[in-house]
């Protein structure tokens, strides 16, 4: 539900910011863009580290439970 409602609310918020404050809405868009870039950087880093960790494990040890 959050994956659907958050972008919709963000869109309405930016629309209202343009309607009420005009130029200040660009600051809101910049802030949202920076936060989105930071989140994307974290996701890319986690995926890269996970891939590197999987590549370092020997094939014989994959999937074994000790």
C-alpha cells in the first residue's frame, strides 16, 4: 500500500506546492531528488556487495547448512 500511496501523495504535494508557493516547489523537488538518489545509492551498494560476497564463496559451500 505504501508503494502506491507514497508516489501519489508526493505528486499531490508537489502540485500543491506549485499552486501555493510557486518557485519554492523547485526546492521541494530538489530535496526529493536528493533523497531518491541517496536511496538508490544504498540499494546499488547493497546489491553489489551481495553479488561480490556470493562470488567469493566456493561453489562447494553454497547452500550447505552446518
